[in-house]
């Protein structure tokens, strides 16, 4: 097996540091070997696609997070808010439970307080303090998968709220308390 000089030097440096700072070096090795987390997103209102690796080498990727924040923006006001990293990890976990790469169709991500108030006037199912306003919720569907089945997958993760909106054909997921409902 052939090892590149740079790789050989990196391993040697880590071995030397390990004798001086073992906990720090071991943590950095674990971070470097941490699996990447990717998302494939499609905004159903803007027709935008995003394929992005948001977590690599043990760190969230700032440029990827900006792109995610943009595609999950409030499409009515164009307002952008940071999306909670826990929600990204939840979407990644949902994707990992499926047998193929998963493109999430995003019906709603972040919602401005103004948009949320307008939606509340039209539907009794929109709550005043929606986690969408905090960037902690998304309404999703996955082409090729039944939303009723998707709801069950999300509920098994026990990672937050799961709402099933049968008539509108989407599943709400959030990183709030574990709970579920069906409308």
C-alpha cells in the first residue's frame, strides 16, 4: 500500500502530539473521521433545488448552512432566518432510514411572524407560536413515499413533533417536544 508523503507526515504529527496531548488529538481524529451529513432539498414554491453537505470533518459548514437558510426562507416575504441545526440533523436522520438518497420537498420551512399570522387567519391549524417562526420546523413530503408511511418513520425517531396533514399530503416535523397529531 502506497501512502502519500503528506498523509504520512500528518499521521506522524498526530502520533507525536498524542503522546503530549492525548485527549485533544483523539478528539480531533474522531472529528476528522465523523461521517458527512448531506441533504437534498427542493422548495415546492420556488422550484429551487439544493444538494449540500452541511456537516463534514466534525463541523457544520457555514456556506452550506447559508444555502440551506436561503432555500428554507419564507418565500412570501423573502425573509431568511437561521434554520436550527437539530432540524437539519433530523432531516438527515429521516433520510438515513430510507433505502435511497432522499430529496425532501419542502412545503414550508422558516415562516416570518407576519406570514404565520396571515396563515392563521386562513386556517385554524396554524398555531400562534409555531416552531416555523424559530426555524425549528419543516413541512415535508418525499416523492415516491406515502406521507402516512413517512409519518410513521418520523414518529419512530422520537426527535420532536410530527404532524400528519392527510388532505394537504405533507408531514410536519420539528425539534420541539416529542408529540404527534393528525389532521
